[in-house]
């Protein structure tokens, strides 16, 4: 009869018995073992009862008839066991069943081996039951996880009182209670913290693996493999600057290099600043005075009485007292450059200008308290000598400032960029100050003046002839055709530096006119963010910009690998036919290109790839 392999659902008890190794097969095997053990067990065996009957001689004919179906003693035992097993079946169906198949009698060695297996299996089942009970008890599981065999006893119920194993103070058991190591006993929260284990510490969240962002490999730095001996000495001095007693006579160039190196990590402090002080100094430059408080700046003035040029960057601690000391202790000062003198007030500026009528250079950046009164004092006392003026990021800049600046007839370098309010200075005032100084101006910066228009440049700078640098960043009213017309009609000499960055309306026309006007002398060019520049206009730089050294073309969309290659190697010109002895051959000639180009900024130029051409000494800055 074939068996059907389809099985229906089983109960939870059946699944549990199956997981514990208790199946029908194991039960049958256990039953057979019991049968094999019965003859040896004692007087209850069938064979023993038969022997007793033979010895007494009381066995009758009727008893022999009953014993016919079970001639072998072993069969009689199976029948009795089977009858006892099915005693609950009251319908008598057990009699209709066929007798079980005959099995071979086990030898003593096999019986011993089977009994050993059964004992091992029973021991394993008992161990599994104990482990299941332990898993159901969370306190026992927690205690076993803390220390194994040598662990403390099970954790008491939360809310009970226990004595601390260390300080013997009674405390209430909570979920954060920790066992004593070594045991036995438990620790209170205070002793647990003192032992180095914080019971309230939350488990650290699993760290998510950060997906590496796509990196562009366009950036390339060309560095010297072998640093010079001087640079190695400067690095060593900078590293141990607090242990240096004196720098000695190392020259102004090396002194300046050490000052720059210290400014990178803001290592200049009152303790080591005296290394740069000397009564014979004529020039002093500190690129980061952030950590020099007001008393340290006063010491600087006292220990350098003969300086003629002073530059202090990030001098936010300079106040009126320091400036008043400068007025009386630095009589030879004619060049002053300050970055961030926030605390200096207008009356002290007036006093300073009055005490230094021969001032030639006055450059300040980020000075919100420099007002019109200070500007008028500068005009009154220093107009005859002042040649360089920088009033950058001055919050009070307005038309009155521009009118006063227009009276400084000897100013050659003027920087009034990034005013506090971009619309405060009108186009008429800007045009007037540029026209008034057009005869002497060489450097001009009018960045972020929103009223600078095409007419301001064309009319205000019409009289300039010796200007070298022109910067007008973020002047949004300039147009492409207006700037192109300005450069076409401007009679000034070619410029060395031009920066019209962040003017999105400028494009190819302005660039072509700019290159044609100043390309032969241009060294620095900034067209960052120009909106509509064609490839042909960009390639003109490779033909006409032979002196170009630094170029900023960030966010100019048409810049690609071929354009950069044209700047470096020169742009291909029209084919030239040359006759040779063996026939005619077409040749392609190239211009010299920007042979002195050393830095190109191509931020936001998405067409630049890793295959962008490079050369020794050439630096890309890209993203």
C-alpha cells in the first residue's frame, strides 16, 4: 500500500515533541528496549512464569490450548504489552489487527550499546528542558550573561532593598542595578559609576557606513619634491616657536615667511610675538594678531618706535588706547594697514590723522566706526601726501565720502569696494570721484557698488591713461555691449589685471573687446560667472594672452578640456600651405599660447574632466 506524503497541520505539542527529538520512531525503539530488558528484570517476566509452572507440574491441558498461539515466550510478551498499550480501545479493534512483524533478538553487546544511546539521549533532552526554563527566566539569563559559572546570584526583583557590596549602603534595586565584580552582591549606582561602568549609559547606535561621494580628480597640485633648506628651517622654527629665545639677523624675507607660517594655525601669542620686535625695525607685518590682546599691542608700539610701515591683520583687540599710544609713540609712521579695527572710534582717528600729516598709505578693512568726520579729518590733514587709500567694507560709505575722496588729488590706488549698503552711493557721485582722480589713478576697485553702470565707467575713466588694475565685481548693471564699447573706445594703456567676476550679463562681446585692448599685457583675468561666453572668445586668450599668469573662469559653461589645452599649447590657426621639395603639404601652425600661465580656477566648469591637460608648474583649482 503506497503512502501519501501529504501532511496536514500539526498541533503545538506535536511540534514541541518533534523539536525535542520525540517521534514515533523513537517511541517504538524505546518500547523495544523495554521488551529486551523484561526477561532480565525479575520474576514478572513471561519465561520465568513458565519455568515456575513446569517446576510445580500444575500446567493443564486447557492452559496448553491457550498457549498455542504464543508458542515462543517473546511473542507472548509482545502480546501482553500491546494489549496493555491499547487498553483504552474498548471497541475491540485491536484483535483484528495483524500481529507485528518478527524482529531479531538482540545480543547482549547490542543491548548494552542501545541502552547507552538511550541514556545519552535522555540526558540531552533533560539538558534542553533546563535550558528552555532558564531562557524563560530573564533574571537567571541576565545573571548567567554577567558572569557564567562564577557570576553573582540571580538579580533580585526590581523594587527590593539590597545592601551595596562595596559601600554597604542599602539601596533600591532598579533595572540599572549592576552586579559586583568580583561577586557576590550588587552595587549601588554611585559605586557602579566609580568602578568605571555607567549603568545609565545608552548603547551606542550602530554606525551607518557612509557612502563615499563621487569625487572629481581634476584638482592637481604641482609641488616641489625637495623643499629648500630655508623652508625646512622655517617649519622647524614654527613648530617650536615657544622655545625660541631670539631669531637673530635672518633677514626681512625670512622673518616675513615665519610670520606667515605662524598665521596658518594662529600660533602668534604675546609670549612669542617679541621675537619680531626690534627698535631698529622699519617695517613690521603680522598676518594674524587675533591672540594679541590690547596690552600686547601696546607693547608692540613701545618696542618698535622707529617703524615707518605697519600692517596688522585681524587686530580686533585694537582699541582707542592703543591708537592714542600710536599717535605719540610712532612719529615716523607713514604706511598703515589694518584689518578689523572694530573698536577704534572716530575721535581717535581724527587725532591720529592730525598727528601724522605725512601719511602716504592708509588702508583699513571692516571698520564700522569710521565715519564722515574721520574722512574729513583725513582730507584735511593728509590730502597733500596720501597716495594709497582703502576704505573697504566701511559701513558708513556714502556720497559724502566720495566727495571727500575726490579732493585727494594725489591718490593713485583707490579701493572703495564692498560698502555697507550697496545702493548708498549714487551713479553721479561714483562718476564724479572717478573723473576727479582720473589723471592719477593706477588701481581702482569699485566692487559691489550696484550703481556702477556702463556710463560710469565710460565717462568717469575717460581721462585715465596710466591705469594698471581695474576691479568691478558684482556690479550687476553692467551690460555686455556697454563694457565692449568701453574697452573699444578707452585710450588707457593695456591693463595688467582685470576682474569683472560675478557679472552674469557679460559675455563674448565684452571678453573679445577686453582681450583686444589689454591681451598683450594682461597677467590676471577674472570672468567668474559670466553668463554667455562662446568657445571662440575663450580660445582668443591662447592667441593674445601671452603674459597671462592667473585666470579665473569659474562657472563659465563653455570651458572644457580643449579650451584649456588651447591656453596651454596655443590655439590652432588657419591652415597654411607651404611648398616643399617633394610636393605640397598642409601644415597647421599654432600660436605660442599662455606660456606663463600658472593657475587656472575652473570651479563649476562641468565640462572639465580628469583628462584635462596639465604641465609642470601648472595648477588647476576645480570642484
